[in-house]
C-alpha cells in the first residue's frame, strides 16, 4: 500500500469498473479477502454492518470498515431501484484521512463475493472435490464458480435456476469462460444430488436448497439471503451441518434470512454460529473439514475495502 506521505501528495484516483477488471482478478481477490478475514479474526480489521434506508422508490445502502494492513478505511455506497437495477461506488481513505480513490464497485463486489466463498470452500470443503453445483444464474452465480475453481480442481459444474433460457445461457458461458462442462439440471434437487460443493446465489424468499439433499461430504455456500425477506435453505440444512459459519455474526443477526429462520425454528442457536475470521485466526477450536458444513455469506464492507486497496496499489 502506498504510504500516507506519498498518498497525500497525489490526487485521488477515479477508477471505473473496466479499470477494476483490468487491474485485479479472482486470485487477487481471494488473497485480499483471506487476509482481511484473518485480520478480522485478530481484531485488526472491523466491519461496519450494512445500513439501509428507502426514500420514495429508491433504496440506499452503506457498508464499510477499517483494516490495519494496509492502513485504510473505506465505505461502499449503493442505490437500488424497484426494477433491481443498482449502482455501486467505493470510497477509499488512508488512516490519516487522505482521499485515495473513488471507484465504481460492481466488478469489485462480484469478485469479493466469489472470493469469500472460495476462502470458506478452501477451509471446509473436501480437498478432492472435482464437481460443484450452482443454484442461480446471474453475475454473482458466475463469480461463485470463478472463485471455487481457484481453490479446487473442478472438472464439472451442475447448475439450476428457474428460468430455463437464463440457465442455458449461463451454462454455455461457464463452459466457454472456464473450459469445463456446465450441465443444466431440471430441478434444484437434481443439481444438488451428491454434490461435494454447492453454492446458491439467488434472491429467493423460499428455500431452494434442503438439508435432506445433502450428502455427508457436502459443503454449502449460501450467498443470497442478506435480508430477512430472503431464504435460500431450509432449517434442516443447518440442523444436519456439523459446522455453521458466517462472515460477521452481529450483521447476520440483523439481516440473515437463513440464519434467523434456522434459529427461530430451533435448528441451531446463535452460539452455534462461528465466524470464518475466527477459524482462520485460530481463535476457536476449528474442526478441520467437518461435513456437512455451511457458510452463510452476508457480504462485508471490509472485503470491498481489502480488494479496493489492492486495486489502488495496482493503479498507482
């Protein structure tokens, strides 16, 4: 990271989504997110939980945090419309308060979300896994495949989403982009059957994944249920999982539809939920690759922060 004295002599950088895509890749994102997870576990990085307001038909969200290495603070702000269109921005500051950069953050968000699931997968999934399942077919679903392929030798992807032409297009693109076969499935159960790694990236309000479908060696990444109106897994999935993890328990308590429902229905208690940062920093006795396992990804501003700092250094 550029030091504070040199940063104060430079003008802030404006970086577009294209700039971000050219400057960093998924390997960079996994390295950055893993490092900030470890700092979070050592109390050297602190996230600010997402805050939401709505004015007229537009939603406004803000999240962020600070980290020690590199010494930066930052905030992601974004707007959402009724038609689900959104605009994302990230503001990066040094610890001395210098404005380092303003960057568009759509690609930043895709990379860091895929990277977080990759970190959890590398920590918990079967090291010999060669297949994965993805439920969902949007940009976040693609980044889940991209991330997992960096930490496991994936040879085939099974996919399902409710809109068939989206699913077929998604599978064609995955096959082309990653050079591995991506097979569309007729339903979610068919896609999940005997899968060692399952990722969900949907906006569903009803479970698309059920605990009875998991095998004894399955690791699950749930990405889409970051508000109480969404739910991607039933309570049984948490009941059968030998390890339940998330990114930040305080944030999960106020926005995880999946975890809140599992606690409410008695499948688990909040005391059962571990943070990935604590496992990486060895703050808790970490079961090594106990399966079934689940990672509930809410999305933390410090993930954006860590990757934004990497983007900024590459740009400088």
